[in-house]
């Protein structure tokens, strides 16, 4: 066995900048404590418990909308539209996938607008190209986490340079909690290039600066515009795909809609504006609508529907089965949630098409309207960005030996190995019970051919249903339906619907995992340690639940981590294995 004690000692002594126990978003949220016990007894009560963690988002976002930095960001986006400059979104992990989504949503709006006002096609096509995006690890990270990349400021800096931003452009860094080195590197590099750089962060500045050198470096930059969005701890400790990405989506998405509406008011006549049929909201109204959305999801028919969906997925996975979602509208939103289940709950990642022996992901998402290569065009809506870095590049950026010896496959062609299109994927019904779920948002699936594919293919599965969200039209799409009715305002880029789909699927996946015991109270005991932040989180969870010192917990973690045979990382989390070895039953609170 490798020397686990030496590995633990190295992490304790030399990686103090990744000891994050003092950071609020890494701590347990008192509003969701006991989640796993609650939801095992009462699914609806568990769903409401998860929603409780969104309590402070309206207040915090409302304060942001009133602030100077939000107004400046809107003006900067509008300036880029007028001057032909770029607005680039950047981040890592869950926020990185959202950076791609913001970019894609902007492009979709302008492309769709061409159909309404065809004589404006040239102008609208230019507007669609105003935004761009990149995430740590390249676009392949939108389907599978890339190990260790977020630990390097140099990687974020290099991707910023590669994005081609220059003075006059805008760089929006969605820094999650302010913990990831790559996003710090991206922001500092943007500032050094003379780019108008915005840094969204979701922890108290004073706490970050007290404990993290990289935080002190970024907050020392006088040219960066800082946007504080700390809205409390996560529903599940450390799971930043929840409240962090929600408030960032709400604020950044509102900035895009407000800027677009101002540009349209300047450049279109009254009849053309009327033909659009949609507007932006007043900034603070987005906070009001979010508050209403959370209330809707936590009550009445919507709560009943969410509970049914959770129980359906729980029953499927408990029996060893698989879920396949199909949709066209809002596919990227759903894909993001299914991807994020892998590192959050130690689930098998999406399997490449050339892999016929690896584990199959419990959940998957497909577009039944197009072959995979075209489906990817509709998801990303710009050329795929990979990282075609050489070993020499990694050496210059100070990568560890394990990366030099085995560079990850993150090149431009990697997404082609993940089939999200209409093809018949036999692996999706190779285990039983295999279930097909047509996700219908605002009735769009009925009008876009998804229903035909659903009806044609559902006999291959052991069960099939339609999950209907949002503004649900009269009538049924199938004999078996789960309904989550939500009355939301329809705006230029349908921001509130995107937020609703995100919340609903975050609820669905988190509640399902908690009901299955893959969450302990509100701790992510099934965390997959793909970077130093997650190694620290694993260690702290072991220390917390086993009631042992951090140093001992770190040794015990590395003992599990280094002794497991290759290829068995999805058997169960190293945290759970360690707790069992220490005599702690992770199935009992």
C-alpha cells in the first residue's frame, strides 16, 4: 500500500490553503440539518427542507440589483453590444456549466428573434456573438469533472488568455464561493489584460481574506468589480451547485436581459418591439419572482409533483435501474444537473460511446430531435472549446507529475464521444427497471416532436412517464404524468423558467440521494474527491461524523483513498468506506 500517512502529512502541512472548514459555504446549514432523516419519513417535508436554504436569495439579490456594480455591469454589456466587443463568462464546476448556459441562452434569444424580425437578421446575428464562455477544463467538463484543474491559478489564467479578451471587452468570473484557484487566476489575468472584469463571489469577503492567500490576491486588485452574493450555507454542506449557482444565474441572467431590453429600445421601432411580445423585468422584480417561485415549489400541486418525482427516481435507483430524460427545450439545464450528480454523490459519470465496459450513469439526458453532433450545436451554440495543451504547456503552468504523466482527455473532439442525440442507446435500457422520462416545460415538448420519439421508443423501457413543469397546457401527453405547475413571468430569455428548471432538478436529484441515504443529515458523505477542495471536505466530514481530530481523519481518508484498486472509484465514496471502517454507520444518524 502507498504511504498514506506521508500523503496525509503532506496535505496537512503543505496544502493549508485548501483547509476550508472556516468558510461558511463549506459548513452545515442549520436550516437543513437532519434532512436525510426528515425525507426518509416524509418526502414532501424533505423537499421543503431543501428549499429552506434558498431563504436569503431574494434579499441578497435584491440588494445586488440596487447596487452600483449591477448597474455598471448592465452598462458594460450594453456598451459591448454597441461597440462590437465581447462579454465572456468564466467559471469552474457547477458555475462553469452555468457560464456556458448563460452564453448559450443569450445566443438562442437572438437567433430566435431573427424569425420574428427577419429584416434585422444581420444585426441580431452580430448581437448573438457578443457573448462567449469558457469553463475550467474546457467544454468536456460540462459532461464530466476534470480532476485537479480547479487547483491551479495558472490554468485559469491560460484559458483567459486563450479566450482572446482584450481591453474594451468584459469578463464575468462566476467565482462560486471564491475558493477555486482557477477562477482567481482567471480574474487576475483579465485585470492584467485591461479587461473590464467582474468577480461574483458567494462567501463573506473578510472570511475569505482571513484564511486564503489566493482570495487576498484577487481582492487586492483595484481594477476588478466585485459582486458579493453570499446567501448563506448550502442546502447540503459544500454543494455549491445549489444556492451559489442559483443566485449567480438569477443576477447574471437579469443583467443580460436588462441590457438586451435597453438595446432593443434604442434600435427597434415601436411595432418591432411589440412584435417581440416579451420584455425584461425591473431588476428587483427578479427577486420578487424568485421568492414566489420558491413558495410555489414548496406548496400545493407543485410540491405534490416534486415529491412524486423524487419517489419515482428513488424507487428506480434503489432497484438498480436507470433514468433517461428526453427533451429539447431546456436540455442544457437538465444535462447540467445530471452531470453534477457524479462528483456530488459518487455516481458513475456519463459513459463515452467507445466505452462498452465501464459503469453506466444512473441518469442521462438526450435530445430526440437531432443526431448527437447537431444536438451539441443546440446545447453549446458556439464552436466546441477543448484544451489541446501539450506536456510542455502543463510543465510551464506548474502541473503536478500525475497530470504530466497522464494528461486528461479534454481536447476539442472529446464531446463527440458523448451521444446526446436521437440514436437508440441500448445501454439506457440494459438494466432494470429502465425508465424513460419526457420532460415537458411550458408545453414545448408536445410541439417539437419530442412526444413522437417518446411514444415510438417507450416500449423498450420498463416504464415511461412525462414530467411536466411550468405553464402546463390543457390535456395530457401520456397516461402517466407528474405535474409541477408553476406560473412564471415570460421574459426575453425566459430567465425565470431557466431558474425554475434548475431548482426543480436540483431538488429532484438532491432529495432522491438524501432519501436513498447518500446524504448524512445534510452532509455530502458520497463526495468524489476530484480536487484538493474535495479532499479537505472529505476529511472534515470524516472528522465531524467520527468525532476525531482533522489530522487523524486525513490519515484515515488517505488510507481508503490510496488502497482502493484502480477502476473502483464509484463503488462507494471514500468517506463512507472510511466511516464504516471506523465503526460509524453512515446509514444511521
